[in-house]
């Protein structure tokens, strides 16, 4: 068996060269391909552009039978399949936009074993007729792309994805690989549970994009600041994300009036208009696109030099994904986020007026987005710790690092808080923790014997408001986590253990400094 597996791996390397022209796998790709070839269920968290597709396309070429790829991006399926065919990979797709004849042709190809990859939409896949059809075939692998869509914790929940859990029952012995560019812990947990992955191997690639500079500015006089920004980036391609369709049109017009080469893009345009706009941007005929979030999915343009958020994104996943459209070529690129409290209110209203099952989650995510914008610690640290990644040093490529506030050594403050989290067995939320630290004699504290723990009252000298700020900073530094699925209780992380054991220093910003900075921002 070992010899067989070794043979498969060398075939995989050959296939990478033959079909894609690459000499080597990226480090994590090799391990992922190996996991799939060994028939393990596999979960892959990798940022956009990291190279997820190869992780199932190569096994598909090496393994016997048909790999079924589930993707919600119907609009992109055709292009994806054509790209594969151009590389000599026999592939096809099935979705609701095709007529009966087209469907029949593809089903025939699959039946005769003439294709290796079949892209299908989740709703098509889960029809009883289609499952029965697949049962007659030799299936090598199920690849579930954009797997975060299964989770209401994710930023792009799709009800039709929840049915995919039944795949495991219909095909108990066929390995599943689930892939996503969303990496938060709760989404990850959901993917494993809801897709019923069987002891999956989990691969998490780094989400750091060090070539992207991160800047947040108050939204007052946005238009003036944008013009200045554009003059500092002459002839460089970029995207300005706006909240509303009308917003994109207005901004594009204002920019045109100032002599800039700008166009707008949103989902209210016809498919033809959108294609033309997109093409003009990709071919560098249009320099600036003012767009809603509808723009960017599946657009492969490596030399986008900057991304501006005219409005606050609704969560950090979206923000990360949208700034990630800049600098795919690895060269230095700039991102700028305009923050206004008005946007927070607008977004909050949009979320609560929606009849979604996950309103609470979305509000919580919006709050994290807002905290990011208001923060006075390295923005990259906050962003990466949100994705459960520990960045040890300040990045020196964000506005906070470039213009740092006065930090003080907050190691002891952090140790007091973390020790209280540990001694309450990670079962309390933020306000209870503060009460314990400040030695409150509240009934619940006495009942649960929290007044007996060593850190009870150890933080009396710090006000409630200051503690709230410090705990928020610890959260943003990845030194505590909030378990949103366990009543918002506070949890320790790997990094916080280093602090508790005295192996790591913590710098915090004093509350007064934060108040002052926010005041300055308001005045600007
Ligand atoms: P994702 O699906 O994670 O967004 P893709 O699979 O589209 O990423 O890959 C991003 C880019 O990286 C593509 O242009 C792809 O051809 C390229 N790529 C993938 N694997 C390798 C590799 N091993 N060596 C070089 N380039 C690679
Ligand atoms: Zn930084």
C-alpha cells in the first residue's frame, strides 16, 4: 500500500507539470494533495489566490474515476471549466442555467468516464435523480468549494449548502475535501460538523498579506482625501468599494468631473454592461472602478495597486477579501478604509431589517469591524488574530504602526485578566470578569465562589471603563477569545498561555490616549 501511495504522489507531481506547467507544489499543497490521495477527509483554509484549486484538481487527475466539484458560483463555472479544458483537463459542468439537451450531453460524458472533473451547483447535486445517477458512476472525490457557505457563522451563508451534509450518508466511502478562504474558528467547526467530515486533516495557510499597507481614516471629507490619494497613485489601477449602487454611480461621476478615469459597477447593470466594464478594467483602459461588493468575485487581475473602502464593510471577512484584490502580484499595494459611525448605523439597520437566521452573528461581526476601525493597535495583528493567526511583531505597514500611540508595558494587567479567565475555568463573560477583577461582592460572584480565587480584587485600581478597553485590546491581540457559541464566555488562547507563563510581554494603550485620539479624529 505504501508503494502505491508513493507512486500516486509522484504521479501528482508529474500532473502538476503536465497540466499546469508548475515544477513544484507550494508547501501546503503537497501535504493537502497527499491527504486526499490517502483518502482522508480534508479541510483547507487558504486565502484567495493561495492555490486551492490545485488541491483537488491534481488528485482528480491522478485518482481513478470522477471528481465532483460543488461550487455556488454558477456564473464562474463555465470559465473555470474552459480554463481546465484549455490545459488539457477533461471537465464539464451542470447547473440550472442549462437546457435539457446540454444536461444530457454532460451526463453522458460522465457516464462514459470521459471527464475527470464535474462542476455542479449544490441544488443540482442534491436532487434525488442526480444522486442516483452519481451512484452508478465511479466517484473519486467530492470537492466542496466555498465551504463556509454551509455555516451561518460564515459571511456568506447559503441555505442550499446545508443539504450537503447528506453527501456523507449517500457516499460513506468517498473522501471529501472542503475548501474555503474564510478561517474563523466557528465557521471551521461548523464545516466539519455540518458536512460530517470524518476525522478530517485540517490545513490552515497563513492569511498574512504583508505587501498590503493598511490605513484607516475618518470619513469626513472623504472625497478630498480620495483625490489626494489618487494623485499619489497616478495611472495605477484600483477599486473603490461603496455600500450602495447609487453611491458607485455618484462617486464615479464626481471623479470623472475631476478628470479621473473612473467607471462604476454594480449588480443592477445588465450582464453586458458589467462585462464591458470589467473587461475595460482588466485591460487597463479604465483606471478606477467604483463598485459594490458585487465586483471582484473571480476577477483575476494581478496588478490592482490599491483598494479604497468608501464605506465600512459589514465584517472583517469581507474587508479582508476585498482588500485582498490588491497586490496579487506580490508588489506593494495600498488599502484605505474610511470609517464613519453613520455607516455602522446604516449597516446595523440593514442587518436587523433582514429576515436572516443569523442576525445576532452578523451584528457581532459588525461590532468587530467597528472595533478594528477604532483600534490603536497594529491593524494587521487585529486582522490576523481574528483569523486565529498570531503575529508576533508589529507590522510597520499600517497607520497605527506608522504613527504609534504611547504604549505601556501591560504585561501585569494582562496576566491578572488572563489568570482570572483561567481560574474561572473560562466560564465567564467580559462584565463578570471585570467585576471579579475589581472585587465586586455581587450575589452571583459570591454564589459561584469567585470571591475565593486568587485574582479576585486584583484589579481594583483600574476603572470599569479602562478594563473594558484593556480586555478589548487583549481580544484584538489574540490573547483572549470570545466563544460566541457559548454565551460569549472568554477563553484563553495559545498566545495567552505564553503571557501567563511569563514568556511574552504585552503592550497596551492607555485609555486616555484612545479618548484623545478619537477626539482628534472627530475634529479632523
Ligand atoms: P484560490 O482558489 O485559492 O483563490 P487558485 O487555485 O485560483 O487560488 O490559484 C491562484 C493562482 O496561483 C493561480 O494563478 C494558480 O495557477 C497559481 N498556482 C497554484 N498553485 C501553484 C503552484 N504550485 N506553483 C505556482 N503557481 C501556482
Ligand atoms: Zn501594523
